């Protein structure tokens, strides 16, 4: 877990909100960033369901890209338990 999740969230917020038409909301108890029509592109998770992780979850182009990222750097990327598809 991050020693300072609020600083991590603020960094993500600055990046996400700099994108055109970006907005923020709470989704499944966590901070999420989305564009028009409510399409979420990133979530900030901190100890969600007491998993001990602080993570930024982003959509990939598909399972192949997700698997490639995990293979390239498994210490940086991981597949979350249930939103991982």
C-alpha cells in the first residue's frame, strides 16, 4: 500500500482532469475518472476490499495488451481480481 494515497490520488487527478471533457465521480466506492456518456477510463483504488494495494486501473485495448504489460513488468502491472477483464 502507498504510504500517502492522498498524494497519489492528487497526482492522478491532475493528469486525468487535464484531458478534454474529463470528469470525476465515485464508482464502487473508489474515485473514477470518465469522459462524456459516463465512460470510465481510470480508477484510483486504495485498499479496495482490504486487498492491501494502491493502484491506478486503466482500460487497455484488450486482453492481449493487458497480458503483454503484465509480462513486460509484473512488478508494475497486475490483473485485478474482478474488474480485470
